[in-house]
């Protein structure tokens, strides 16, 4: 990467972090208050006015810093939609990742912002409004509260901590009994398995070394883009799972396996292979 691109990535990191920190106070103040939630696709997929307000704050901040950039967000704003040139910055935003936790008073959610150029992730920021933890990355390193992230090699599978939101309601419809079978297998294979209902914050915890791995089979770009970049810049690995579809980048895939430095957990690779096989068969039947 050229010095110019490295400098741009650092500027994008700072802009993303500033935008997330601008939105954080409003999200924090609304937590465990009288927040009305609406269903988007089902009772498991919620949105609130706070999500929309956070998106507006973030979008305004990012566009002020980089006027030619455009925003892809879970609560997208029509004025920012459209097709961007490969040379322009694309922001991938989740104004509150873990809205279900936010609505139900569970203190595990975050503001997630990633920057990509021509589908290549170059910067990221994730802010936990409740704990105050700030995670960010440029194209050279990842940071936690301004300190370099370097978590070191992860333990063997039997001693490792896995974080996942699988299976969710969508996965249960797609994968049926296999979803419960895989979750049960992970409980046996790993020391602990935790369901936190915020893919982005879970990935940030992997980047920090507080968790050893994370896996998901039904995600959107705004769920994972920032966390994926954080993990790679902290020395870990992030592999997108396209399940046979043509996808331009890992963070655009519908699934992923994320692992800390040195980790290569067989249970996760085996599970991904089984989901791929099942969903491929389902696609063939639909044709």
C-alpha cells in the first residue's frame, strides 16, 4: 500500500472514530429508557428511533469529513444511496449493532463503522457506548482506547471461547435441525460458547483477545465489516463464507469464520462445510 493510501486510511480511521463518538452519548442516554421498537422483518429484527438518529449523526459527521464519500447503513438514508466510483470512500455503518440487546436492556451493543475503497476495507471503528471501549483500525494496525492491539496466539480448541449469534430465527428456517445440532457440537468442542447478539462487538472482542473466535452464517455487511478489519489488523483471520454465491469481498458474504492469531479451529470449518452442503442442496431443489 502506498504512503498516500496509508495516510488516507489513518484519516478514515480518525473520521470513523469521531463519528461513532458523536453518536455514542445519545445512544447511551436512551439505554434502559422509554425506547419504542418496531419490527422490520420479524420480532427478532428490531429498529428504534435511536437507531435512525444515530445514523443521521454518523452520516453527517462522515460526510463533513469526506464530502465525496457515500454511506451504506442498516438504517440507510435515501440521500446517501447510489452507485459510487471505485475511487470513492464507501462507509459501512451500523448505528446500533445489537438493537435487540439495546431494546431489552442488555448492555452489549455498539456503533460500528467501516471504510472501504473498491470493496477493500481500509479503516474501522467500533464504540461500545456503555463500557466506553473504543476499537479502531487503519491499514497497518488496530487499537483499543488508543493502545495497540496485539492479543497473541489463541489457545487450542478445547480451551477456546467461541462467540456466535447462530442459530437465529433466519438460520432455523434455512438449516432446520442442523442448526441446533451444530450449536450443540460447539458446546462440546469449545470451553465456552456465548450468544451475545451483536456480531460487530463480538468481533471486536476477538480482535482484543477477550474472545478466541466468532462464527456466523447469516450476516449483513454492516454487521461484520468493521469487526473483520479489526481482526485482520490485530493479527487474526477473517474468512467470508459465500456458500456458493459470487461475492466481491469477504465482508459481503452471508457468513464468516473469525479467529484470533494462530487459531484454526476444526469444528468451525467442519460446521461451515455442512451448512454450505445443506444450502447448496436447497438451492438446487429450488431451481
